[in-house]
């Protein structure tokens, strides 16, 4: 079982999942239908392992069933504490976690998920950072680099490779300018941009990146800090105004991706299930 399985699914993979749950002590029948009882058994196992108790069986749940180390994974207790800090319903935070994180903050290699933004690299290279910086000279250098390496420095977004390829792009960009490159990537499960680091209370972007590379709980911490630093976004999340939340967090493309609808549906599922607030 390697795919993500959830309530309503029916397949041989579900049957394998049920058989493994039964071996852990769950009172189930291996019918191949992911029913309410199976969801409850998955959630119980997740809580026992300290994982987010979303009732969705994926990579992390399988790892817990197999006895593998899940210490770098996001914990239910972390979500509970974050929801309380923000004054937001736990179900709303869990919805955000499901839709935004897509299940994991790390690649199979162990590196954090990133997306390198070449248009942000262009902007950051033009930023005055110390006394004596020449604005025109900085811009001229950025424009020259955009001609020489348009996949790394560009006034337009794009050039994405995805997965480990984004780390290759980042490594090349770091050869141009370490700080600007790290600031120009979004990091972890919640894709917080590096250029927010100092504003969110990190000493610098290097500390931010080091912490995003530790575990998903650190990545969630960055998400909490980001939400807290954006009053309009926090207010919208507290009020569960999903279209506003989606637009402020993901930009105008949220409509094309039905981001707000996905958030609302996920929230309703968790609210109806009365997700546990205990660690």
C-alpha cells in the first residue's frame, strides 16, 4: 500500500490496509471498503503514534504501522497547540494541513520540499541590503543574470522542475547569491517563502532554512507565525471565510485550483468528525 486511502475508497489496497490494522489490534473486517470503522481505526493508530489524526492513510500512517521512525513528522499535539495560539478551530487548522501540505513536508531524499521562484530571485538581487549599495548597479547585475541564466533569474515566474529538481535550481542560484537564493524558495509542507524569515522572528534566512530542514513541526511553526503576522488572513481563518483565506495565502490562482472549496470541504469533514484535541 503506497497510495493515499480515505473514507469511501474501495480497493485491494484498502483490504491490505485493513489487514495490517487488524494485526495492530483493530476490530475490523478486511472487506476492501474504507468505511467509518476503518477511518476510526486509522485515526486511533495515528493518535497512538503521535501523528496528525486525520483518518487518512498515507505514507506516514504506513510508516507508523511498520514501526518506522516518524519523529520528523507533524504531530497532532503540534496542530492542537498551533490552533490555540491562533484562536482558530482545530478543524480549520487540520483542513489547512490537509489541503496545503499534500501529506508531507519532505522529499524521499529527506530534503524539505521547496519551490524556487526565479522572479523572486530577480527581486531579491535588486534589494538594497547595506549602506553603499548602488540601486542601479544591483538592477543592472540582475538584468545581466536574467540574460545569462533566465531559469534562475527572471522577471517572470516559471522554470519549475519540481521535486529534487528544485533543489538543483536552488543550488545553482546559491552560487550567484546565497541569501537571495534561500529567500527565493518556498519551504516545507506549508511553502512559506524564505524572504519572510526575519519578519517571522528568525535571526536570518539561514536559521529559517535550517529549522525548515529539521522536521514538519518546525515547518508548521513557520506557518503559525506567518498566519499570526497577517491580521487579515488570521481574521479570515478564524471566521472560516475560505475564499478570502485562499486568496490571501495562495494568490489569485486559488479559483482555478478550487482551493477555497477544498478547504471548506476538508473543514466540514473534520468538524463533523469532532477531531480530537488531545495529543
